[in-house]
């Protein structure tokens, strides 16, 4: 079980809202959210309702100023708990949208798709068979990130609302992170 407490103001001040599951819109609980304490579990937080907008990964710890610490441009509006997973990790990633182009099956972290697989355009579609993954727009786990749970992702534009979206690195969300 995960547990996170969100606060309206920085430094854990103002009204608070405790959460132990997904919340698609925090506006009915808080007028804004600038800090939080992750007491257990791993979470993705979003700067828009309904799990939209920029995503930020959070694990156990205190985030006294989410905007400053995470580089958020807006406050937290929704959150999704990442379930603990202890099995194997497996994903098929494709060089182009709709599972086209070269395919590679991966079971471990990759800090540079370009260096390891020589794909200058990165990964543009994927099928996550096992595990939970973070995908990054730049090599070495930098830039914007997105959370992928098991499922098919034929077109990142449909999933993330961004055209020409590609990923250049990815890592598994491991149980040691909890």
C-alpha cells in the first residue's frame, strides 16, 4: 500500500489531503498543492487533472517545495500510485510508431537507446509485457519522463498528446525504490 500526504503550501503548510490510491483530480480536496510527504510506495504526480500534463516520479521522502525540487511549472493536480512489482521485466520497443521498424526486446535499464541499439530516432512505440517502466525523452535518464505500465502503446502522440514523441532512455521501477 502506498500513502502520500499533499499540502497546499510549501514546507508542509496549509490544508492537507492524505491519499492511498489514484486521484484523478485533487481540486475538490485542495485549492493547490505545493508540497508533499511520500510515506510509502512510489507515485507519479501530474500537473493536470486526469493524469495529464507533465509527469513527475516520487518515492518515499519529503518534498517541501515540489516546484523547486522537481522543476514543476505548476502544482500537482492528480496522482497515480505505482503498484509494487517483483516479477521479471520485459518490453518490446519499436523504432517507429504502430510497432513498425526495428524491434528490440528489453529486460533491463537502458541509459541510451542510441548508443546501445543505434537508433538515432529513439523508441516511438512499445509493448510493455511485464513490469513498470519510466521512459525519458533524453539519454541518461534526463528530460521529461513518462510512466508505462503493462499494455500496448502504438502511438505516443495519443498517449501523451505530443507529436513526434520519442524516448531515448528507460529504467525499471524496482521494488528497492519503495
